[in-house]
C-alpha cells in the first residue's frame, strides 16, 4: 500500500492503542541525503548524510510528534490543544488541529518567531497569543493551563510527541541497515534528542541495529545543558532553539551520556556558516537546523573527533523557508537590468551578440 504516514508505517513499535484513527498529513518518510562535498570539505574519508526533516508537511520534524499527539487528543475526546512554541511546534499543532477539527491555541515569544512559522500558524487557523517573555515563560503558562483544564498540552512533555518523533531513528536504521556511528542534532527543549535515543535503543533491542553516539548541539547564548544551569535570557540567531530551561534536559543529558556522545555549544557565526555550507550542497535549512553540522565541524577542527571511516547523520530539523529574513538580511539583492535584450546579453555574456 502507498505511504500513509508514520503511524501507519510504525504502529507496531509505538505505545498507541491498536484501533486509533490516525490524524495524519502523511508526515515522515523524509530523505536521507548523502552530502559527500561537505564530507570532502571536512577532510573526507567518511560518510555524511542529512536527514532532511524540513521536508515534512509543515516544514519541520514536529509533524512526526504532532500526528501522534493529535491522534490521541482526538481519540480521548479532547476539544482544544495548546502549546508554547518558538514557531515550528505552533505551525505543526495548528495544521494537525485543523485536520482533526480541534481548536488550537499557541503561545509564542513576541518578536522572536521566524516569519514562515508565524505565517504557518496563521494560515492553519490557530489562535495565537504572544507574550513579551521567553519560550520558557510561555511553556510554564501552557503547562499550568493544561493541568487545570481539559485542554491537551501538545508540547514534547506530552509522551505521544516522543512516540511519534522516535520514528525518525527507525527510518534512519531502515535506510542504512543499522544505526549510524554518530547522530548530530540541535537541542532546544530537548524532546527530539530524547525521542531519537528512545527510538534507537528500542530498535536495537528488537532488531539489533546498534546504537549511535549522539552529539547534541546548543547555541552558545542558549546552552543551559552545557553550562549546567538555566539561562535566564537566552539569545541566539537560531530562534528555534532559543530556550533557557529545556523541559527534557535531564533526558537529553542521559541520552548523551548513555550513547557515549556529548552535548556542546557553538556560536551563532558557526551556525550560520554551517547553514551556508549545507545550502552549497543544495539543502537550505533554518539556522537551528544547521547546529548539528556546526557542532560536528567544531569537534573535527579542534581535533577532539576523527570522523575517518565513520557514518555520520546530521538531523536537519526545519526548512530554510521557515526563516527567510535571516537570508534576506545578508543584503544580497538581485541584479537589476532594463527590459532590453542587448543589456541582458551584455551582462550575462560580457558583450554584444553578433
Ligand atoms: N530545530 C528546530 C527547527 C526546532 O524548531 C526545534 C524546536 C529544535 C530544533 C529543537 O528541538 O526542542 O526537541 O530539542 N522547536 C520548538 C518549537 C521548541 O516550539 O517549535 P527540541
């Protein structure tokens, strides 16, 4: 049968009731794209892949967790869902709630949500509340609201979000035939690193696919898991991971430790350089999504990691179109020419055509 989304494909490995009716946009099944030019650029001699999660229906990996969270909200007779978000969760929740016929309320940090994400939440019809605070403030509010009402929380504290998101590691193992040696990914609220590790360990138990080392990467200005305490005023160009108090921080640290990997921080400059490098291989991702590559580059360059002979997967969590402003702000504009063939030809060919 044709592809019908992650619940349809991986239900047997998920902690979901057998008879649920999936709320789906046929998410998942994203490509694992080799990027040999980037590997060569970093010295070569290893396999490097991008798991391009920006190709999910709403442009980010959140759709994997949202299909499961929304399926269960509907299954349990909920009428309203709520989340805090740096943008992608909001757009995804909005889309899946509209699909399910549920009311969606999303709470975002004012002025810190990229244009493509906010537009998504509007387009899919969510009720959007913004606060002049951080993601962490918003999360504490929506958690409390959900505890004191019938409203369902669809942030990654919701265990069904993790059930869905872990399927990305199943796909990687199915594609490669086993787990990679390293998996590099951005860490914000720490749901995704938790989900990947759960998925890899589960698949390894059942299918003996092995386990990767996990490299979790935070932005320097929002790196609570690296510095060891909450960041009161997180700041980074990678607004998706502008989070100072990750809800699943403990689990993220455990995933790094158990996998014999680590969590590191990289500067905004390095994140943007990695974004550019991915784009030069034809893969445009939003800044946060380039953090995994930025972290890998950092470790190779400071000689704390030798990639030779390894198979490495970069998780690119969100599409570049989510955050057009960061590119436009570089100030590169199209060349403007008159509607005159000779002038066009002169520009392109450097002279008149005889
Ligand atoms: N990459 C992107 C593009 C994200 O949107 C997020 C999180 C992450 C990475 C980090 O994932 O939180 O599971 O560690 N975005 C959330 C949101 C916070 O509201 O959209 P995480």
